[in-house]
């Protein structure tokens, strides 16, 4: 007899079982049937402490059909964990169902048995991946859908690209808005590090927009902070391009962009990029940088390419603005040093912007000229070396040096 039924001695026991029975009746009603097959973890919040981890993976239907004394007899479960279970069940009774109503904030719910130990709590406003529940994830996805942000790429909104694998920089938020956390974890190549990075991006969007109410005649745009700073400076300089100086370009344009590159890459990439454009003085060539670092020039170019990759995902619209502002500086007949600094900066950030037609036409013109010179020299009886340059022979028939003052007929 003692092994099958638990006797409730304390007032606290009676209160807990009475509360549990009332919630059982309420949740088993027909109107709550839409949530009975969700796991209990769906209603856990980041601020909760002393969660009943033994129950989090079980569905509401399973828990409600389990006798209360069996729940209380679960190893590791005491009165405080049962009180936490009841708090989660209270949240499950709320209408409308999770994901369809207003934001459920932890401060609006009964606290789960104390604040926990000092080491358990994270700093306010700090993302804590260990405490993200399906309920929270559902609300974050709803925020993205409600504001129409599905087409924004993960890399545009990530706190830093260092924590985001490069293969998903260009993935859109909409690729995850229809997936639960369990679904995402089952995707190929989506380990915990990648899932954490995705969750943090959605969390950041939700933190910024969860309480925003945008009227029909207004529009907002989520962009990295440096983009707004740089765009404001460039648009303000369009009115007076003739007054743009190298120090102004360094402070208003290059510095905020390179600071973002340091956040997204490394101190090493920032340093060689700053040296390449001349952020703090004279610009260094790639050869000089490779000698200073003790690496090949190919390695330096590889590091510099990271700057273009960052801009491609962080600010893809920036290339058009840079091109337009560059033409404005040329038309305004700015100082040559200003134009050279701007060209170096643009070549670093948007390497694909250089017109390939000019380079290819120059190469084609040079090749055509070399072929014509070869034909002319051959018909004139002048021998050439393997580089297409004319050669002479001495009286003994040996080949001499290149004729340096030889004019090919036009």
C-alpha cells in the first residue's frame, strides 16, 4: 500500500495537487486541444529558474494523464519543481494559443521558484542559447513574418560574421520561419554552433521590433549601424564634393567601414586593409605588406578579399552609392590625392566594380599591336626574340642584344 499511493501531509502538498487538478480539467477541455501535443518545454522562458527538466520533453497530454503522485515521485522532482510545472501549465492555458497573440514576457508571468544562483543568470539583454524554448522561437519567427523581413539575409543582421559560418551568410530569414528548432537541428550541416547563430539573429530582430507598431504610411528598414552612418556622410557630401579632403574621407567613410570589417573578420585583416588604403598615413603596396608580414603576396590578397566578401553581404547596395559618389568627385575635379584614396578604398571594398571592359580592351589592343609589329618586322627581314623584340647579329653570326632604339614603322 505504501508503495502505490503517496500520502499528502503538508498544506503545501494539498495546494499543489488542488492547483494541478484544476489545470488538468481546464486544459483537457476541447478548446485547448490545439496545444496538448506540444512538449512542456514550449512554454519555458529564458528567465525561468528551477525548471522541471524531467518533464520538459513530455507532452501536455502525457503529463495531464499521469497521476499527480507519480509526477511528485519522479527522481529529482520536489515541491519546487512541481511548482514550476504548475506555472508552465498556467501559461499553457492562456488564450490565444502560443504564436498567435501578443508577446508573452517573463515579467508578466509568475516567477519560477526564485531567481536562481548568481552564476545561472546572464547579463540583461544578453542572448542565452541554453534557455531558448520553442515558444520563444515561435514568437521570434512571428515577428519576422509580421514585419515582412523574410528576404533579408542572415549576414546582414548578424552581430558579427565571425560567429556565422560563411556558407549561410546569404541565407534568407524566410528559410527558417516555417521550421521549429527541432526541424532546424535535423537539417544537414546544422550543428549547435550554426543553430545558435541563427537563433541569435532572430532574437535580435525580435528584441528590436516585438513592440513596434508601424502605420501603413510608414516604412522601416533594418540595416547594420555603420551603413546608416556612411550613407548619411556620402549623401551630405554630394552637395559639396569639391570640399572633400583625404582626412574627411578617412574619418567619415573609411574608418566606420573598416571598424565593421574588424568586427566581422579579425584584427589582422583590419590592419592590412588600413595600410592598403592609407587610413593612418601613407598607403603600402601588397609587396611591402607581404615583406613586413613574412608571407606571400597571394596570402595578402587572400586576406584583402575578405573585405569585399563582408561588404557583399553587409551592404550590397553600397557599390552603387560608391560608384555614383566616385563619378561626382571626378566631375568636381577634386584633388588627385582625394581621387587616388577613394579609388583604393573602392577597389578594396568592391573589387568587382572595376570595369573589366577597359582592361580587356587594353589587352586586346596591346596584342593586336604586338602582332602587327611582328608582321612588319618579319617582312622587313628583322629577326625577333621570343618576346617579339628585334635582335641583331654580329659579324660572326651570333645573336646580339636587343636593339633598344628601333622604331617599328607605323
